[in-house]
C-alpha cells in the first residue's frame, strides 16, 4: 500500500525538526511528541491529520507487517526506526489525534 502524501510530509518534518526543535521528543513522558503533531497539523492542516490517521490505522491493523522496513523504504527521514518504534509512533499519533475531537 502506497503511503499518502501526509506520510511523506510527516516524516520529512520529523527528520528536519526532531533534535533541533523538539529535544525531548523521544521521552516516555506522556505528551512528549504532541508539539510535533500540533506543528504538523498547523503546517499541513486537519485533512492531512485525518489522512495520516487513516493510514496509521491501516498499518497498525496488520500485526505481521514490518513497519520498520516500510519506514526505511518510504519515509523522508534518513534514520532507521525499528518496527516497534514505528508502531509506537503511530499509536501515539493516533491517541493525540483522537484527543482533538
């Protein structure tokens, strides 16, 4: 399944902004990545958030999919996130997006 444009936009933003703009992004603290998600929403709009939520739900529904390989192949980031890390990121994003309604 080909990722939507919002996936590419999101991963590009993560790659560009993480360590410089969001130094505590990898914390286990609740809400540690919410500023990243909100900036994505402000930059790309609510439609991009909805599109990424839909794609994230599809990815997480397949427990056998290797999301780490998908991330490496498709993302605009040049760093590797293992399968469980990608799953964590999407679950976290989906939780944040659900809190918007």
